[in-house]
């Protein structure tokens, strides 16, 4: 039997009756809860909920919105209902190093990531061939001080024209302006080649090597006006040793970066990430 699938995300002050009200509202339209996650931040008493729902074909998004409205009003919920029948569109931005880009494209090809790449944007020509092989529009936009504002406006227009829900900085080595970061807040994920908050800025692996660290890592985070300080979505580390060179650190880091970025993109597209001020709530599978 055909069915519709949705992701329901909400946040509100924690109080008795929320779960019961949601379950009752969904059941009233024949919807079945197939996955449920919740977290209460005891410091703020904010409740965060993610529910995956399967519903009869006749139960559309407007039908569920209407069924949930009494609960939304009663508990003053901030709510988002996403239809999983659509394939979300993303824009990938890359510079010279394309390992993270290639990993994303592979995970989409094998079906682990449910996404359509609406465009690849780069300030270098190196990824044009990859885009052409995959049948993805490629935009070569060199960036300098004189045209930075123009390029960022082009990105805004590309997001609007394609309907992209997410911009992925797959080792795109240009700092977005404060204005763009604020306009696209929660829509841009960056992979930082370091285990933040340590070793920000340029050549973090070489910084780590000079400090003699025993663990290196990578961090996927939302982009904000505060450079490399946006809400963290996913991280991973790997043990290293004194026998390794700075270049060895870089080689190990490439693999970590690719995995971490792909997981962060997956969590975002599956509605598993919720913003809690400067932090995130991530409901991993």
C-alpha cells in the first residue's frame, strides 16, 4: 500500500502531555510513528523532538499540519514538517582539494545520501571535469577582493534559482562574509580540517604536528559570522604518532574530513539536527 513519509521536528518548553498530544494527533489521521527521538535541555527546559512518520497516501502534509495545530497552539511549539517524498537539492562548493566532494558524490550515487546536487561551484577549474562526468552544472567563480560581493550575490541567486536547501563547503577555501553567513544561517555546512575548537585558521594539521598532538580530527559545523565557531554537527578523531610528518597528518585528515562531512550532510538532510542556541542537538540513527 502506498504511503507518505514525513519528518516532524519541534521544540518548546518541556511540560506534561506533549508526547501524548502528538501521538493522538498523528493517530487521528492514520499516521504511524516509525522513529522517535527527544531531548530536554535541563538548563533551559527546552524540549527537542524528532518523529519519523508513515501515513496513508490520503494523509498529505496539509492534513497533518491541520491535525497538529491544536497541539502547536497549546504548547507554543516551533514546528517543522518535512515531506520525505521530495529529493532535497544541495550546492557543493570546492576549491583545489576535491576529496570531500568526490566522497559526497559517491555516497549519493550508491544511495546512502538522498540528495540531488543542483550545482558545483568552485574558485578553481579543477573540478569541472568531475561535474561534467556527473552531469552537474559547474560554475567557475574566481574570487578576489574586488568581486567578492558580486560572487556572494551570485550564490544567493543560485540558491534561489535551484531551490537548494543546503550549501556544502567541501574544502572551499574562501571565508564567507558576515552578511552571507547571517542570510544563510543554518543552510551552510563547512568541513574544517581540524578538531575544533583547537587549531583554527590556516594549516591546522601542521599546527597540530608542531604541538605534538596524539589525536587529529575534523569538524563539520554550520557557518556563522564567527569564523570556525558555528554550531558543531559532527566530529571524528584518529590517533597519530611522533613518527608521522605534517604531510602524513594531512593524508590521514583527508579521510576523516570526507567521512565527517558526509555524515553531517546526511544528518542535516534527514532532519536529525536541531539548533539549540550556539549548540546542536543531533539525533543520530
